[in-house]
């Protein structure tokens, strides 16, 4: 069993209790080493060995486990005034030698307790050379551990706040997507009803219902596998196919090894919605969109959506196509949050006949999605 395996249960305890336990462990180690050192000194024969052991146990049990623990107590409570901490330290420095002199008189030289001169001589020596410095050293080590624990706790609290803030931002961004898409889908259904294409309107409602059901059944994770994104996006494309029949063909060029790669949820749908809005809606001929996933340097992959048909002429029109609307801007923000410094979304023309949106992110595997209670 490794040392980490032994210490792991202690790390789950309350930090203040951990400090107490470290103090006990330090006391036991000092007791053992100091006792062995005293027994190995010249003059420590078998007759006095038991007395030496009893004296050291008395000193460390009362001196370190009692006096020093009491001295440590004000430091374990952040609200304690500094003056009380200093009073505790001074009291410990003066009290610990009393324990040591008492042990010396009880177990080593009894006449120390009957002679005031000897008592105070040994007391002053103990306070300046042994017991006093021991309290200060012992307390210093405990305060270093306490500072480290509190610093780690503060760092964990800050990380927790940052994670909560990031999740809140992602949730807010995702709440922008659903109403935005739902508005466009309902407009399509309304147009189909107006044109008395009732059968197509029913199909559109069914596809929209299935798409919303899928968005509700997945876990709260902001990431989804490419395979899940493809299934959801195809439902969206079914709705747009009713709006623009025979105007859009989507080619999926995605190797199987990338199907479980994690990407931001609602990635493919806004990229293809961009194609529909700016190319399909403005073209009278068939538009082909190619969705492709390829490897990129640095353990990354590229998800690209290329389309022909209408391609903006001039930088201003191109910029409008790349940035207009909620979907693309929203996806850029979510990519920056989920992959800070490692993800990038770029949009622009490849030539006069093709336009491309290209998302580059680190490769990671998506966790299995969880179904809702309704699907159980």
C-alpha cells in the first residue's frame, strides 16, 4: 500500500481535524526520537531506562498533546483576535517548561521539586533551550500546514465559483439557441399552413417535436458527441427540406473514429442554418453543403461546413454572412468558454464558388448521454 493510499482517507476529513491529527503524529514522532536519543546517551543504564521513557511520555503527552494543542486552538478559528493568539503562544512557552521540570523531578531527580533554586534553574534552561523552542517550532510547523490547507480550500472555492459562472454563461448562451431555432421553425410551419401544405406542416411539427424531445432528454453537459449532433441536425434539415424542397443536399464526410468526439452541443445545426439562411434562401439552384471532420495538429480535429451556391462578393458581405445572426456568434462564445485558448471558429470564402465555416477543437471523447425520466 502506497503512502498516498494511507493518507487519502485523512484528506476527506475536516481540515481543522486534519491539523489536529498531524499534530498528534508529529508529537508521537518527536516522542519516539527524543526517547531513543536519551536512552542512547552515556549514563542511561537499564535501571534508569524505564524512568527516562516515562519522563519523555509525560513531557510529550502533557506538553505537546495538551499545552501545544491548546496553543494551536486560537489559530484554527479565523475569527479569533490576534491578541489572543499571541497570549496563547506566550502562555504555551511559559507553561510547557513547567511540564518538563515536573517530569524531570518525578522520574529523574526528585529533589528538583523540593528545591526552589533547582526548580527555577532547570525551568529557565528548559524555557530557553528545550520546551520553549519546542512549542514555537511545533506551532510553526502546524501553522504552515494550516496555511497550506486554507490556501487549497480557497483555491478550490475560487475554482468552484469559476465553474459555476462558466456553467451559468453556457446555460444562458444555450437558452438563446432554442428560442432562436424555435422561432425560425415555427415560421416555416406557419408558411406551410398558409400555403395549405398541411401534410408537410404535420411532418414539420413531428420533426420539431422529436428535435425538442432529444434536446430535453440529453444530460446537462454542454458537450455532445458528433453522432448525436448529426441525428439532431438531420431533424432540423427535415424541417428546412419542407421549406426549400430540392434546394439543399448535405454530404456527411465523417470517419467513424470521430463519431464519439465531444463537440459543443448545438454545433452543426447553427452552421448548417447559416448555409440555409445565406445560400439556400438566396439561390435558385441546388446548394450542396459538405460536413467534414479531419485531423489537425496538436491532438485536435477540424469540423468544417462548406457550401457552394450563393457566396458573398466583397469583404463586407462576406463578414455579414459569417457573423450575422445568433447561431454563429453564440457558437464562437461557447467554443471560447469550453476550450479557452484551444478552440477556434473561422468563417470565410474558399474561392468565388465556396464558403466555409471551420471549427477547430481538441479531441476528447463524449460521455454517454443520460435519458430523462420520461424515457425511462
